[in-house]
């Protein structure tokens, strides 16, 4: 049986190379919570388009905790890719080839001594001695690595500072 390839079939087999240019400029925002909510709504939009095309229900109203967490992770990954793209690609290739993150980061990298790895969400984290403690949540034991002077890092630090300042005022 002979199979003749059509133009549509040929177009479907072409690989697409996507750039890592951010859709949202993080430097334009002065509030972490607002940035996360905007990114969550931006992520919700294509899902709603797909659901309308499939004639299923789409999401409206208040953002779910899952949507906010996905937005957090996307923002972290984007900031990390801007600064640590080489290290992340090494870790991704290692994880894809072996199923675990046992890659070697070059000694010239600023992350070399931090034992970096990618978590299940693709976020770059560091291994530490506290990771062996059974009483600490894994997300708290494995710190997220963010670039030093990146706008995302500044917003996260500012948000935590404001949250902690507010908690001491109410106590």
C-alpha cells in the first residue's frame, strides 16, 4: 500500500523553534501578587480558547490556587532562564536522558557549589543539608534559585518583607 504525503501532512511534521522572550515584562510591575495574578490570567486565556473549541466549560471568576502556583512557577522559570540558561539546559538534558537530575554543572558556573537541580515543575532549586529533615516541607528545604538583581527577585523579596512587616505589626 502506497502512502502519498500531502502538503498538510508535511507541514505537521515540521518542528517549531520557540524563543524564550517573555510575554510580560517583569520590570514593569511593582507588586509581586499583582504580577502573579496577571500571569495566571494570561495562562488561563489559551485554556479557555481550547475549551471553547472543544465545546467544554471554561474557567471564569476567581483564580484557583493551582492557577496561581502555575503562574509562580512560570515566572520563576522565566527569570531563571534569563540568567541560568546554560545550567538549566544541562540539567534538563540530563533529566530527559536518565530520568534523574545527576548532571554536572561546570565549575565556572556561579551555581556549582549549590548543587542545583530541577524540580518536577522545571524550577531550578538547590540541595542543602536541611533536605534530609523529615519535618520540613520539600519546597522549604530546597530553596528556589533566583538571579541576584532580577526584577522578579526584587519583587519576591519586597513581597516577603511587606508580609513579614505586616505580621509583626498585628502581633
